[in-house]
């Protein structure tokens, strides 16, 4: 039997989503604070791509938490 049967599944999933949301926001802040003055174009591009991916994950998590 799953934990949902006892009403704990949603709260556990919600806690995990909130934890992941916090970690993603910290990762995004770290990436945005990097100084790219002497970085290669490829590294800057990868950072921008990762920030876009993080933004999408954050948006999805926030939407799922609203439901």
C-alpha cells in the first residue's frame, strides 16, 4: 500500500517539491552571480542554458504546488 492511502503522500511530495525549489533557486543565484569577464563563450552559453532549464523547473514546481 502506498503512503497516499494514509494521506501522507501529498504532504511528503509537497515537502520534497519545496526542498527542490529551494535548491534550484540557490543554484540559479549561484550561476547568476558568476563573473563571466574571462569566461569562454561556451561556458557563458552553458550557464545561460542551465538558468533557462532551472527557470522551467521552478515554474513547473510552483505550478504543481498551487494545485
